[in-house]
C-alpha cells in the first residue's frame, strides 16, 4: 500500500503580531508543520508498517516551504520521501485550489491512500481533504480516528457527534484523521540525521499542468475589535476582598 | 433589493431546520430545503417556512454522504445561488464534496453572513481566532457552513403554498460498506445556547479538583466548560465542553473563568459574553485585561470562601 501524507507549513500563531490597523503581521512568526498534520504523518507511517509499502509526504506552498529544517522536521517522522509543490500563488490558494494542486501531484506520484490532518492550524476550514477526495474521484472520509488496512481496503472508525461509525472503504481513498488517532513521535537525533538523506522532489505548477485561481475571494483578514471590558480587578483572598468581589459580581450572576 | 432571490438549506437533523430557515430568510426571498427522509419530514420543513422541499427518499444501508451524488446533480440542474448547511462533521464533508463538484470552496464556520442582493460575503475566524477573515463568493454557487448559535431569529411562519418535489436517488459511483454504528455515550450539552457558564483551565491542578468548579457551577445554575487541554489532553471533561476556535462558541450573559490564563484560542469562544468574571493566581495573566471583574487569588482558597458567602 502506497500512502501519501499531506502537511501544510504554517506560521506559529503565538508569534503573529497585530498592527495598528488591525491587519496581521506574520513576518516575524516562526514557520512550523501544522499541528493537526502531525497525526496524519504518524498514521501514514503506522499504516504502512502494518501492510508494507511506501509513505510519501506531500506539501504545497510558497518558496518558504523549501527550507531544510522544515523538510528534515517532516521526514524525520518516518516517511520515505517528500514531494514539494512550490509556487507563490499556492500561498493564497483556497481549499478548492489547494486540493486541485495536491490532486495533480498525487496523480503523478501514485497512491492507494492519502491521509490529511483534520484541518490546517492557520485557516482550519477542514475542507482540503473533502475537496481532494472528490476531485480525485475516490472514496473520501473525515473524522477518522482509527485505520486498519485490510486486503485492498481500509476499515476506518469515524468519530461523529452522536456515534462512532465503522466503514470498510475500498482503496484508493482519501481520509482526514482526528488529533486523537495517535500520539505523534518526537523525532530522535538518528531519525533527524537519516532524514537529510531521504529523496526530496520539487515541482512547480507548470510541471503539474495546473494554475491557481480562487473561486472565493478574501476581502480582508483583520484582528477582532476588542470588546471594552471594565477591568475591575481585586487582589487577595481575605474576607473583605472576597466580600467586595462578590458585591461586584452579584448583580451579574 | 438587499436579498438574493433564493437559498437552499440542509441539515443532518430535522432539529436544525427552524434556525436555518429563519437565518436564510434574512438573506433570501425564499428558502428551499433538501431533505433526506420521508414525506412527514418534508411536511415539517414546509411547516418551518420552506417554500419548496426537494425530498430524497431514504435508502437502506446508506450513510448521509451517499446522497452527495444526488444532491450534486440537483445543484447542477437547479443552480441555487446560496446553499447553507448546518455544521456537523458529516455536513463538513458533504459541503466540501458539493463544492468540489461545483468548482468552488465552502465558507466554513461562519460568524456572520450577509448580502447586498448581489454579492454574498461570509466572515469566519482564522489563525486560531487571532483574526476574522471576510470572504466574498464568486458568481456561481455559494456554499456556507453555519454552526450553532449564529442564526437566532424568531421562527419563520409556515408557507401555505409549499411544494414537495420528489428527487430520484442516484446510486453513488463509490461507496463504503457500513459495518457498524456505535452510539457515543457522550453528554448532550449545548454550550452555544447556555446563558451562564463557568469555565476551567490549567489553574485546576488535578482531576479531583474539577469538583470545586462544578460545585460553583451548580450553585449558580451554570454550565461547566473548559479550555482545550482540559478536555483533550487531560480528558477531565467531555470534548463537547471545550470552548474556543475549534470547540464551542458562546454568547452567555456571563462567563466565569476559573484558573484560565486567557489565551486567544480560548477567549475567542467567549468574547461575546456580556460579562466576563475571572479568578486567577497570576496577576499578569492576559485574562484580567479581558475581564469585567477579576480576582487575583489562589483559587483553592478563594473559591471555597466565595461559595460560603454566595
């Protein structure tokens, strides 16, 4: 079984600065692998360990994803090789267009199973997996919390609002996995060193024969206006302080 | 005219319909529902204010996702301008598949949806709640996923000349085999509509101590809720009870934060609370800048005293 695990490079949200006009400045933010993508990579490695085959990583983005530290960080998690699709237009691509890029790449690489994270840690629309499966014309499922490869198919458990659903899906398939499907490994020094020797293939959009044109237009991205709060703060736990605090809040309770 | 002419709605359960209809009628002149079920359910949709119901008879041995091909064909034929789905895990997948077939993207987790009659714009949070993004749909189909607590208008009147149109099921080109369904013995909690909420965070040191906050919630008649690590890392409370960009979004009369530092990913879920009250031992915690009333104190000594005096 050949498995592709997808990941997105995102800015560390704690480092995002809000400018005075409420726009965001991500220029000082450190880049990292999306936190919801780590379980997807781990799940791909685990699935192949059981069934045999190969795990490829696939990521698309601007030239910032072509960074040796980020590449090693991804490959040290156990996959065999990595494919990067690099073009500045991908950075602003919406779910439909991101999936179109990934679909073109996945067709070229070849796959039995594609595993995505639950959503990207920056936009978190949780849509690329669904779009990717439909665009590739294969079975597609989200909220997957368990995978078992089984002769040409996978048995998956989906964690839905009211129920756990167990399905047997024929391959090829695309699935998005939940964060509790596994505990992603912390790569050891040996794995990090080995990662530097694994093959990395870089493609541009022209090599895939796709272009990016978003059907949905982003109008603005602004920090929320903060609601004015009274900020009446007391300090201590003496009877007097507790009494005053209670007096403050009693009318609200 | 500041409305689009027509909007479709779809929800996993019939309980979602009244809110969807009332919200959709703010944006469109008429609202049509796509229903998987029987005529009784279709009639209920007319009762809820839908003008038309596209009824797809429920098939045996299927999951809701198996109706995608039928709905895709219906969209291609009727070309709705706006299609609002109530967010659940299944509809998130279904909306994505419908969008792929219509060559567009879904605007998800909408906090505000508006139209001037021509363009449709949706607002949703990005970067873990650090920002709101405004997105504008193209000229074709606009797909929107709307969660709990966004459409809160009064119920719409029934449409007397409503019409039920039966749609033939199209066998999906691919299908998974349903092996088993196990109901989750989860808690049925709907924080989105709770008026009083007590939330706990990392300031609570061990599982047994959750009882302290639970006692306060009980005394106040409030729901108990928490930050993501309390539900997902520690599993001290059910997942349904965590607040934040990937969890519940609240609009309570007050939010009482116990041992919560005030990280943005959590606070976006309670920013719409009328009043925020907090107790935290660290006086530099960001929560105090976001509170109306705060107490800098060790919650282990302050809470019991507070309970006594309540």
